C-alpha cells in the first residue's frame, strides 16, 4: 500500500491475499483504491485496483485525493448499495464438439474473429473470455489459428494464436500456408449513423456535407477501437443549431449520467428559484458545474427537494420527463464522504427503453447522448431565441436570462480538455464534463465563426477507460467538426489538454459569484 494514488508515493504497508478490507475512496483519475481498517475505518493506504477483487458497486465509492500520513483523519466506511451491473455476455453453455484433431482453444479475453489470418481481414464475429472453439488448423507463417465458426461463410474463421489457451496438440491440426483468402460476399448492413432530433420532434434530412461528417466520425471511433460489436464502444450526438439538422450513433445506449446530469440539476434549480441565489448557493452552483463537487451538488439538489436530496433527485427526473427526455433520470443524491442521509422512501431504479446493460450504467443516474445534447440545445433556444421547450413547457418557470446565466457558468468551465480541446483556445464553449472509471463523457455547446453546434459524446470500456486513449479521441472528433464549420480557419491539430486539480477547485469569493447574484444580468 502507498501513501497516494501513484507508484512513486512512499510505501505505507502491505495487504495479504484473502484478507478483506473496506474500500473508503477511489482516485478520480487513476485506477487506485483507498483501503481502510475494518474496526476503526481509519485509512490505511492506496492500492492499484487490479490487485484486489472488489465486492459491490465500485461506482458508489466516493472520489478522494487523501494522502496517508501520521495525521490522516478517520474516514467513515462507505458501503456499496444498489443492484449490481448485469453481465454483458454469457459464455456458451455447451462445449463444442471437438473434431478429428481433438484440439480446442479457450478465449482468454474479448477477441475479434476474422475471415483470414491478420487484422486486415474483415471481422466475422466477436468472442469473449471463456468461449471455447474447435481448432482445425494453424498458419505456418503467421501466428494465427483456424477455428470452426458457424457464423462465418464456410464455417471457418481465424483467431490470433496468443489470444487462445490451446488444449491439445496444435501442430497435429492442418498446416495452412496460403497467404490469400477469399472473402464472403458483402451484404448490406443497417446504417450506424442516423438522423436525429431534440425532445420529441421529427428528424430533418441531413445535407450531403453532414452525412459525410457523420460517417467520418463513425469511422474515426471504429479506428480507435470503440466498436459497439465489442464491449468497448462509444456514442455521439451532433446538432447544427441554425439548421436543426442532427445525427447520432449509439443513441439507444444508456450511460451512467456521471456529472453530465448536473446540467439538468442546474436547470431545475433555476426553475425552483424565484429570487437571486444566495451567495452560498451561487458558490455551490459554480463548484457543481466547474469543479464538479458532489457535496455542492447535493446541496443544490436539497434546495430543489425542499431540504431533502431524494425528493430533489426525483424532481430532476420529473424535469427530464416534462422536457420529453424519457431516458434520463436521477433518483438519488451523488456519493460523498460521510454517512449518507437515509432515503424517505425506497429509491427507484427506473427502466427505460434504452439499453441498460451494455454500458453498465448507474441504476439511479442515467442519460443518453441524444438527451443530454438535447438539453444543451434547449438551453440555447431559451437563451438566445426566447423559445423552445424550456420556455413553452414550464409555464414561465425558466426565463431567457436564466438560460443565459446557465450557459455563462458552463462557458467558464476550466477543464480545457475533452471536446473543448479540439477547437481553438479562444472559442467559447459551454460544456459539462463527467467521468467515472469505465465511462468518460462530455456535452458541449460551441459558438464558432462558422456556426454554433452541440456535441454530446460518451465512451465506455469495462472496468477502466484510460484517459490517454479517450482524451485524444474527444479532441479529434471536435477538431473535425470545428474544421467542417470553419474551413477558412481550421484547427490544424488538437491542443494540449488541461484538467485542473479538482481538490483545489473552489469558487468561494470568485467574481463569477457576483454574476449570478445579478438577477437582471444578461451575459
């Protein structure tokens, strides 16, 4: 165990195989867990997440940056609650019949099955850890083996040899030396990208240019190995503010709402307020939307709920519903250090028409890329067009000046990464970031010389998604969209990204607080 979430931190102790320890916290940026003593709940030290077997829902463990020293304070034990994520794949229950060679292979992890012995061949399917296949041959020049695979044309396909645990004599199977393999005839597949709309409207036909952009972004995600045919995948929503044209892929997947759903909390708060926010509330608004501080968020939710965070969370869900966003919800407060308040009623875990399995979403906090992007579009319509669902459906509860204040807050987000880093540094971007170990998300409204637009994007990888893989992809998606709208002043490359230290983020006494206290402020 180490004093902090880094292998450079000093050693503070050891853990032993088979011994159970309470998990008190987790790092916001790295796969490290803070363990504690069972009897005292005193923090003991940090361990790399893959070195321990976690029992319970790790997503309910709070983030912390605590360093272990002689003066380290005691932390309360945070227990995992709520339903566990459903498995995304069930291994075949029947062992395949092993042919004359008597050789089989068990898949060590998620792998692509291909029509030939190389990654340049099209994929015939996907296999998962524990799947067993009959091995019928091996290639004499390439480290690939041929397997019996009923879903492939001809019933045969290929897997890289080091991705299988071979049972039997591999070299007793057929030796194959040919280097060219015929491919199956191409058959039409359903289009991954489709036109979209916000709220409950009808999608508009896409222009030829936007069709090309959509297909380009879809291919970009596939090239970066975010493929919905595997467990690692992404989803995206795009809207042209001026024309109303929109497209999406991955629209039917529910993701953990992470901190992106704090946009809805902010909007519901403004509907609740009849007077300018108090200084403390204005500070909490900034610490929620910029620092993404969960304690500040829960205080806002409590205001919405008349003093109770669970009633406030349910009111946020009702806000989504009235806006026509039926796949997004929040039914419990955000996780923080300390003993959580007991719910006044059984916490709901809603089921929606979105796929609630594939991305293992939080059972009490979910959204989709279309719905969180639509919410940003509604804020724009309210702020600068004086219309849209926020004006039409809320009976004057939300006004244009309030929408402008909300976008002003998000335009001061100091996280200069994710989608924002794909546009020039001076570009105004009103955005909210959110991430947990397996899900990274960003919803952003861009104000550019060539046109204003919305992008909402989520990436998922089971257990742990590396920022070194996700952040460049967010930036490149954004860069290509920006250049599509601004071809005369393109962004040549993605900029260096900046994520400020969340532990030192605090807007108490900041001039931005004064902006929120001006009820007639027009920003």
